[in-house]
């Protein structure tokens, strides 16, 4: 069975968490086993990352940049990859999603930072404020698209 990780940051309003749940639902509907992790609850152990076949990254827009917990993950990822040579860190298909209060420029930062992980599948999904049903449906569809990208 395909294992998927939904790694995101969400706190104050829960907008990114709502999107993460919809993406996880889409992944499950397509037959994936899904683990979700909110970096607001702690630091994700990069040593666990190789066990996943694909990943979804989600962040709120904080001053046109990703949330600190996701940046910490990518710092850990870089160190494990370059210094430690941990197998299974690269060449994973991944998707991106984000919430924002009006700017949405975090999308550009996400596209730059996460490309080190592997291949971006589909278009990143953004939501200004609370995601409506159309955004949540787009998230579910993107989760399904990610699952179907696994050979």
C-alpha cells in the first residue's frame, strides 16, 4: 500500500489544517495509507521521511514565507541529505497547498524550497482565509492526483 505524508503547519484559524484534511481524504479515497503531522505540534523527525512514497506540504503565508516548522524540516532534510546521506530523501512526488490573508506570495517560496524533495505534481492550491467548499474539493482532487502519480 502506498504511504503518504501530509506535513503542514496550522494554528490560529485552522485554515491550512482544513486543507490538509481534504488532501488526506483525497489520498485515502485513492487507496493511500496517510499520516498527517502538524509542525505546530512539534518537530517532524526527518529520519521517518524515507518511509513515505509521496508527500503533501502545506503552510500559511507568514510574511511571504513558509511557517518556521516547515523551514526547520527542510533544514533537517538538507543536513540529512548532504551530511548524513540518508537514503530515501529525494525523488518523491509532492504537492503544495497554502493559506493566506491576501498576499499569497508564500507560493513562490514553497515552489523554490520544496523542489529539493522531488517532483511537484499538479498546481499548488491556495486559499485566502477559510477555504470554501470549492477549494476543499480542489484539495481532495489534488490528493487523488498525487496518489495516482505513484507507479
